[in-house]
C-alpha cells in the first residue's frame, strides 16, 4: 500500500491558500469598512482662530487616517474571533489537517491579512488628503510625504501592521479559550467589569490604560518590536497549546 | 496488512461511555460495513479512526500510528459524513479544486463526471445545496479522493432511492478498479449487504460480531410452523424473534440444532429457512425478549 507522507509545511501552505479562498468575503468587508472610514475622515476636525490684530480668521482642518487604523483593528479582532469558531474549525478538518497545521495556517492568514490591512489603512491617508482637498476646496495641505520623510511612512506601516496583528491574536486567543471552556466567558466578563469600574481603592481604567501604554508609549523601535513579538508569539502559543487536544467535527 | 487496530479502546463523554474496551482489526483492502443500532458508537468509532477525537483509554492504531493529531493519518484517510463543512461562499467547483490540492490521489476527471451525472450546477454553493445533494457531493468527494482509508458514515442520508443505488454502484466500481480499505456505516443493512465483504457489528460498546455476511446469516435459522410445535422443538433454545402470521408463526433461533433435531422438525411440518442479513442483525442486537409491541401492553 502506498501511503502519502506530506510534510507539515506542505499542508500548512495548502491550508493557507484554502483559508484565503474561504475568507475572501472578509476582505470585501474590510474594503467597505475602509471606504466608510474614509468618508468619515474627510469631514475632519475644524478649529478656527480669529486674530484680532489683523482681523483674520484661520481655519485648521485636521484630517487623519486614525479612524481607518482603528476600524482595521476592530475588523482584525472580530475576524480573529471568527477564525476559531467550531464552524471554521470543522471546515479545515474537511480536508487534510492537524490541530497544529490548522493553527499555523491561521497564523499565516492573520499575518497576511494584517499586512494587507495595515498597508491599506496607512495608505488611505493619501486618499483622505485627496478627497479632503476636493471636499473642502482650495487649501494649503501640509503633510509629511514619502519624499521628505520616508521613515515616517515606514514607521506608520510597521506600527499599523503590529497593532492589527496584535488585535487579531487577542481575538484569536480569547475565542480559543472560550472554545475550550465556556467558563472563560465569565472570566472575560469579569476582567471587563474590573477594567471599567473604579472606586476609592480600585481604578480599573487606569490599569487598563497602563497596559495600552506599555505598547503605545514605547519610544524605542527595537523595544516596541520586541514587546510585540513576545506578546504575539505568547498569545499564539497559548492558543495552540490549549486547543491541541480539542475534539473536532463533533 | 492491518490498517486499523483497536485494542481495549474506551471512549467516554462527560455523561456516558460509548465504547467499552472494544477490540477489532481491519485488514487492508477490505470493504467493511460498520453496523449497529442508533447511538451505539459507530460515529464515535469512525471519528477515533481519523483522529477527530481522542480515545479515553486503550490504543487506537491506524497505519501503525496513533491517529490523533497525526498528519500521515489525516493525509491518507477521509471521513465522509454530514458534518463535512465547507466555507459559505465556496461553490461546487471551488470545493473540488480544494480537494484536488489536498488529496494526492484525487481523480479530478471522475469527480467532474460524477458531479455532472448527478446534476450539480458547477456554480451552486455547497451551503445552499439540499440535504440529499450535499450528501451526494460529499460522497463524490469520498470516492474521488481515493484515500487508502476511506470512511463513509451514513453517506446516504437524504439521498433518494435512485441516487442511493447509483452511489453504491459507483462506490463498488471504483473500489474494484482501485482497491482500498473502505469502512461504510448504514442503518439499512439490506442496502449494502451485496457490497460488503465483512461486517463489524457494534453493540453495547463492543464489537459484537466481526466476519462475513454469510457467517452472520448462518448464525440463525428461521422456523415456520404451528406455534405449539415450534414451542415444543425450541424448548431450551433462545428464541430471538417471534412473528405471528395467522395460523403459523415464524421464529428465529440460533443455528445450533443438530441434524437430527432439524429432521424431527421437518417431520412435524416446520419449514426451515435461512435468515436475511437484516434479520440476523436485528436478532443479534435485539434484547432477547420484548419488542415495541410490549411497550403498549
């Protein structure tokens, strides 16, 4: 009897391609969300200054692609949760798969999606500038361009990519834990309550903010990258380990 | 060569135990029917073989390896059941394309011909197919994948009778052309008995019987005659089923009568006949006393 002995990387590659096909619709959703975010961003925030000395009025309109990046992060979080649902899991196991290959291909998919999402969310800045110019009429546009500050764009790309991937993995890990045992729903609810409530001795939002600051206020690129790699790999390893004995297609 | 081996395998879920120290082996290239009543653990057994679930105790070996989390077992086996799930947007053509990439022995031409024959629209979405059509497509995938270990769990659920016949015929033809180990479960033993080489009868968590259909049939005989005469001749023997047909009764008993006893029966006007595979299966799995009629008495 001839038995086929595939390598893990071979199957992971095939599953990655399968997952791209299977989740094609989520990219269409992403495009729609980004278009919506662009529309919201075009209006911008207005601030006007009146100079009484020469009676001139200066209006500063700030356009930003922050909405696009935040929406991309929310999208990643939701998609991360969806990737570990029973349904998605059994779809993978309709073909050749082990739990490890399933996780690895999911990770590749999240990596790829974060890259696409990060790049488009950052580059939507140019679209916002263009539409903003059309919408607000003639104005002086100031922005750092790729020509005079190439590092800035690169930094934006890297951070957007990192944040989106982190949100992907947070969603993925939460959902993996919940799949393993529904008691985690209660645990996450408790964490949520603790993080949002405050009284004399407990200040939840402050602690939550400290975690965000741990990533957000990092000034050194090297440390930032290190923090993210550790966090992302840590979450991934946790999700893989806790679901490695889970029963599928049940 | 042994393809599947179960040694004292127990599988428990939180509330109950399904398989209780079950032992059996499946040889390479044999088409085996897995039969048993509802809820005896046929599906559990099949899921253990392909590594979807893990045994509670004992040892499961497929291709001499533990199947749980095993890439080699996954690549060389396929389980066709109604839990086969494909992503919502995928069409029939998309699903077949994916199969082609995952299964090395995939016969794309055969799959295409079967899909055409059974009247699928190539752009129909798998998720929107009717129950019978879904089962048909899953069965086509099972046949065309040509996995060394192919498992069908109730593959004909929802299929109409003509599609069912066609499927069994297609399976048999492909099996003869490309011999491989096939496990097939069904409630309708009469539908698959011509197909099977062996049957594995799962009952009360163990392998109650494992052998050929003929062996299964030869375990019992049917006696038809007057009730009193039957009672007289079967005294001390286990009667598995009784059926009253007007003045005559039809009893199924274990085939352990001596030649002399049989001749005596014949002299008393009792007709002796062999049992169908289905009757033998029911006799083996029924409680010796009490049927549905007793519930209403």
